[in-house]
C-alpha cells in the first residue's frame, strides 16, 4: 500500500475503483484507519467501498496519528486534518472530488468543504459524530490520558502503547499518538523525552479546540450556512452519533438532502444505493 509525505507526515492511502474521485474520511475517532470502512462496527456490513468502486475512484487513507500514518506532537485541530486531505488530493493530482465522512470523518469533510469549496463536488455526511454525550466522552478520554501521564510519565505511555494494540478510543491511557508510537522508533524516543508541562498544554489545547460544542464539532454554523456545496446527510442513533447532530447539519447547510431513515433501515442494500443516487446527481 502506498505512502505519501503530506505536511511532513507520512500518510498511508489506497485508491480503489475507477471513475470520478471520492475522498473518504474514515470512521473511528482517533483510530480512523482506512480499514475501518470494511472492518469497523456497522461499516463492515454496509460494504461502501465495494459498492462504490465500480463507479468511483475511492480514495481511502489513515488519518494522521491513526493506523500506519505518522504524526506530530502538536495541538491537534480540524484545520490540520483538512491540510492532510488537501495534501493527498494534490499528491494524487485530483482537482476536485466528491467526499464522504463516516462518524467523526464528517467533521473533517465539512471543514474541507468550508476551507476549499472549489475542491469539493459534493459531500456525504454519514452518521455524523456529535451530541452532548459525545463531547463529554471525548473530554473524559483526554482527562484519563493526562492522569496516566501525570502518574506514570510519558515513557510509560510509550511502553503501554507498544505492549497493546488498543487505540485511544479503547484505552485512553495510550493517548492520541498511540499509532506512531508503535510504528516509528524515532517518534517514540522523542515523545518520551518531551517536557511534561508542555505536553499537558498541547493535549489540553487539543481537546478544548476539537470538542468545544454539543453538536457536530469542527465548523462554525455561520460558515456552514454560507456553504454552497451540496450534502447528503444520513443520521445516526446512539450516544456518539446523536440524531441531533444530523439535524444540526440539516439546519445549517443550505444545499442538502436529508435521508430520514432509521439506522435499522440503513442496510447494505439501501445505504450504498441511496448514496450512489446522490453522487451521480452531482457528477457534472
């Protein structure tokens, strides 16, 4: 599988299929690897990549700090995730693409559309992450990580990350940089030697900026309300993918279709077909 150096960070990606480009932002929170489209939660049953590949070139990738992509210890922001996506489009010579986000990937997809609307033909926002319980869960995760660092030290984080396969979503102690700690010896050594006070500020700033609202994080409502990119919104139905998050996007996005179907009826037969219908309508 190929890698690209994007904004100084190694990014693993894959292109599958043929036709217009469809840039896919993986579900899975801080563990958003490209395999999540086929092996994570209910996505393993929905078969999106296989369904889209005969019609579109699916561009899937590991978000920075996830799976086999690299990372950098700095305050994490939605703008930095957008920078990675634009870098990948540039690397592949793609001028504009449809986009699709699953779960927290919806936040980056929306942020990309606001940052570079000319690069986005349309966007599918599938089961957007958000809601008050989601925000509170994210903050608890970072608090648990910093408590472990304060008690055990950054070297212990490296040791734990390398002794387990759990990501930040499963074991908050390993932190948001667990993936590159496992795959990059130099990164792990530099991480262990960081000033703990500075590290605490970086982590605290990350969670405060990333998860600052009780709805879909990432983009200000005023920016969504002036966005002309067409969107298909598909609601979720649990504590991390509150229906209110999808309704918020419906309220804010002026050009949208809202697929008002319960999660139980979003199946391998119905969901890919509905998304393909939307994408084809905006191929021009």
